[in-house]
C-alpha cells in the first residue's frame, strides 16, 4: 500500500431539517391547533483514529466529505429524522490543521479517539413549539440551520516508541526486519527506504514496543534536501532514538567518512529541524560489524561515546550479533523514560 502522510479535504456537515408549519385537520375537531414537528439535526463529520489504518491514501481519491442532512418535521407532532453522522477513519497520529491559517486544531494520538470536524446544523422548530397562551395558532416555523463546513489539512505523524535514524544505507531497514515482522525493501543503494516502516518488537518478559524505520537523512535534510523534512516529522513523537552509524560509509570522492563525522552530521540535522528532537535520548549503534576487518576505528568511537555517557553498541543485523542485547537495552531505556 502506498504511504501517504499529507492530504487536504473539504467537509460539510448536514443541514438541519426544517420545522413543520402544520395544523390539525381532524373530523369533529373544528379548532385543531398547531402540531408541526421539529426538524432533525444534521449529521456531523467526525474523524476516528483507527490503529488498522496506516496511511492517508483514501483522501488522495476523495476530496469532498459530506454528512447527511436532517429530515424535515411533519404533522401530528412528528419530529424529523436526525441526519447520519459521517465517521471518517484515519490513522493514529493524524493531526488536523485549518487550511487557511495552518493551525493545529486536533491531534488524534490514540486508538479510538474522536474529533468532531464539522458539527451538524440544528433542526428548525415546528409551529407547535411556538404555541402559547397569547398565540394559539402560530404560523411560524423555523428553517434548519446550515451545518459547519471548511477545508482542512490532515498530516500524519507516526506514533512509535523508537525511531531508527541514520544516513542512507546505514542498515536501518535490515535492523527493523531483524527485530520485528516488518519487511521493508532492502538493497545496496541510497534511499532504499522511501517511506517509514513500522514494526512491533517483543522483548524479554513480554514487553513490546513500536519501532519506526525513518528514511535516510543527508546533510541539508532539514531544509528539504534528499527526502528532506518529509520524514523528519515522523520521529517527533518517539521517546527514544536509535542512531545507526555505518562504519563503511564513503564520501562523494570515495574516501572513508570518520564515524564521529557521520554521527555529528545527523545530529546537526536534528538540531536544525527541532532542538527538542536533538535533545531526545539516543542509543548509538555501529552497524555492519560483520563487514569490518579493522575494528579499531569503531572501538575508538564507541569508547569516546561511553566516556560522554552515551549508550552505545555494535551489532550485525545480518549475522545477528548483538541484536538481542540491543532489544533488551531499548526495552529497559523505554521503561526508565516513561
């Protein structure tokens, strides 16, 4: 399924039904009074967070979303039927923004959470409502009110406990496929991952957490380079970052990139995008241990991190080296953070 995380929709709640202007017409009741019923309430447009949804793809093919109008009132005091609400299922993590001002007006961050996007119009009162001691035969009945309407932008931010970050080809997709049931595309070229992947990881003791594989970042990503800020937003909700560093990374001229430089470059992008995100706790992981013959640079890098109090590990997702230990570490840190 194609991953879509932005959509614009136009919604209109149902109009309220008109009140009835009606008088009793019965044999043997020559002075029948007003008995017009009230109109039904218009249906509302409601967004419902659904954990079974993971993309805003539905909104790529449908722009208008209208709820049902309320029915008009009838004689003999019969009220009109209420218009049916339109329930729109969206992924957990969907934010709603008013299009004109781009302000967030709703944030559906938990399964089953609802947000009334447009309230249905009130039904009009029938003439029976206006009967009084001084007005025995009111001719007046109200029309139904229009329902609310507007254009909105939906923006999906994945809800995950852990975000896996790093340069393209750092081994993020391989890691998530190793620790969860997620099966992202894996190949030996940049930007293999063109959309985030979510996986559920089960640790010892029955604990589980959700991990998101975030497409590779490059210098300048915060300003739109590469895959840019399109996916940086998906790690804003995470509680912990797993920062993968590739010991085999080369620069544009084919020279090895020092691990410290690669590590700092990604952190600079996080800082440029959001200081809060840059301050988030990280576990730094040197990947692809099975492909390295000279372990000295990796060991020096890990020793430097440890002296700075940063949790770090070395793994091989292909060989399975250090994977269980990393899962246990992530689970422990998440418990401490929460």
